[in-house]
C-alpha cells in the first residue's frame, strides 16, 4: 500500500518502522501516566516498558520462525532474508516473551504484578493498534481474497517484493480489522481502569477482548504455510482460546473478590 515513507539517495525509510516507533512511544506515554495514577514508580515502570518492547520484538521473531520452521529448514537462507528480517513476527510470541521478561523484572524490583499488568494493558492495545496500521502500509499479514466492497487491492511492487502480498487482488483488510478492534479495546480499558476495579481485572479483560478478536480475524487472514497442528484452527487460534479461558477465569475470580466485601457489609448492616 505505502511501504516506503521516503527515500534519500540510497537510504529509504519504511513506513512500518516509523509507525512501530510511534506506537511504542505513545504506549509508553499512556503506561507512564496510568502508573502515576496507580501510585507506582514511574521510572521503573517505563524501564519495564522498554524491556518488554525489546523482548516482544525478539519473541515475535522466534515464534514466526517456529511456526514456519519447516519452510526455514528447507530454505535456511530465508532466516536472514530481507523479508524475514523486516517482518514484524507473530504478536503472540512477542506477548509471551514480554510477559516472561516482565515477571522477572517485576520480581527483581518488587513491583506489584497485577496493578502493573493493569496499567500496561491499555498501552499495549493502543500500541498494537498503531502497529497494525504499519502492517497495512507494508502489506504484511494480509487477508484472504474477498468480493466485499471494503476489500483492499495492493498495487505497489515493493510491497510484494518485501512481504509477498499479491497485487491486483481484492483482499480482506485484516490489518485494519485488528487495528480498529484494538483502538476500541484501548478505549474500553482506558475507561475501565480509571474506575474502581480489582487488581488484575484490566489485563484479564484485555486478554479476553483481544484474543476473541484475533480468533475471529484468523478465519479471513491468509497463511502461506500449512497449519502445523492440522484441523480447522491454527496456532494463533488455539493460543487465543487458551488466553480467553485464562482471562475469563481470572476476571470472574476478581469480580467475585471485588463483590465479596460489599456483600459482607450489607449482611452486617442488617
């Protein structure tokens, strides 16, 4: 669509890279603001955000290689190809890596796990929504062919060269589906976190909402490689179902805890 923002001589700037950098900065700004509201150490939380961002980049790449491992085994040179190096990777791999890094960091710096995770959730949603606009500009993570009127057609040969998106074919704008959903999720989480909530309620709500969106979008997203697990659901959809279950179990548990004191006070007041 618009893979290159500008070119000066031999130097070119990818649109994807600019939008990802913008996403990271805005996400950190939101996280720092919410951390101060939650009386958390802002400097430590911002450093945690930077660590999570770097971990997410590595984790997303690793999962991308693991999912397409058969193809990389057949063509090992593709591991270091321009397309592979510029690809954003698999979001779930980045999320898992960031969670592991965050757990270690929070334990070392004595940050409360659930309140810290809660202030990160809206920032993650906002950053991911902007990042998906970068995917749309580059052409990666494209959708299946469609006859729907809002289908998009890529015509820039550079997009095909970099990420392999087909040209001249109307496709589901899966990147925009996910981006719009993430902006909506950000709005919901930002509204919810500014109100009374049990620790962990915001991050668990994020896991439920985003995973549900990702599960559905995967049905109209193109996958070049065969499903490594077989069956109607791919790896991302199985991860989505697991995170929905995890988030729902924790969310319902927190709702129960939050309502218990109020119920007890009403009983004693009678």
